[in-house]
C-alpha cells in the first residue's frame, strides 16, 4: 500500500479532495474528486442551488481533464466555485443560515430590508 499524499483545495465554503469516501474516511485517489459544499452550514441551500454548484464543479473538472492533478488545479477549481457561491448569495439564491453555530457573514453583511439598527 503506497502512502500517497492527499491533494486538496479548501476555501471557506468549498472543499475538494482527490479522494474517495470509504467507511466515512477519505482515501486518496488519483481518479476521484470529492466535493464538500459549505461544510460549516453557513448558508441555507435548496436542492436546486446545490445542483448548480455540482454542475459547475463537473464542468470545471471536465475542462481540466487530461491535465495533471495538482494542488494548483484543485485550488483554481475551488476558487471558481467560491466565486459562484458568492454570486448565489448576491442574487438571493442562497441566504445566511441564522441557525448556524457561527454567524460571521464571511461574504458580507446580509441585506436586511426595512429595518434600521441605529
């Protein structure tokens, strides 16, 4: 059994691992990428908005097929997906999860309509 290093890209809301999940554990793989969206549950998601991110992930992976699997390539995909999450928030497709254990509004303060906090 070889001891290969786990390639990964982690941003605040997107984690990509060059690994398969087996029995709840990540097992390094040169063939499979595993995507973890919003691991801290900072946002509320519908199934449709999750699918938007998964489809974009598939597109980016396909666009990089044939290239070496490197930290740089994974980070580029992760960064593109992080920008997509920001655009989904700005369009109102997702919103901050007020029940999250930490509300740090990492992508900017939420828009609150009709209230003043003065």
